[in-house]
């Protein structure tokens, strides 16, 4: 019984922050998520921070800069970095 109380003590704050929705309302018919309400209009579109899009924003010689910095910092995995 003590373990159950410990679990509930950890779980109850989450329910206070985001109580369950009405069980008779379909998810797409309910109110928007609190995270959508908190989102800033300047938030990048989904996928905008993916590797493909981020690499496009880097300077042309980003790989040389990375390699130089790795050598300077005596990066432990230089061989792995060279291969990738």
C-alpha cells in the first residue's frame, strides 16, 4: 500500500497540470492542447530543425571548421568522426 501512495504522490501533479479530457469527446473535437497554446508564433514548422534543413543553414566549410575544432579539443572519437 505504501508503494501505491508513493506512486500516486508522483502522478497527481501531472494530473493537476493536464487533467484527463471528457471521455465522451473525441480527441479531435476537444480543446487544443496547452502546448499549442504556449507555442510561440515564431516556432519553426515541424521538421525545420531536422539535419537536412539545419545543414543548409551552415557555412560551406562547416565540415572543415568542425574537424579543426575536434583536433583542437583532442576529441576522443576522431576516427569515427573522420569516417562519418
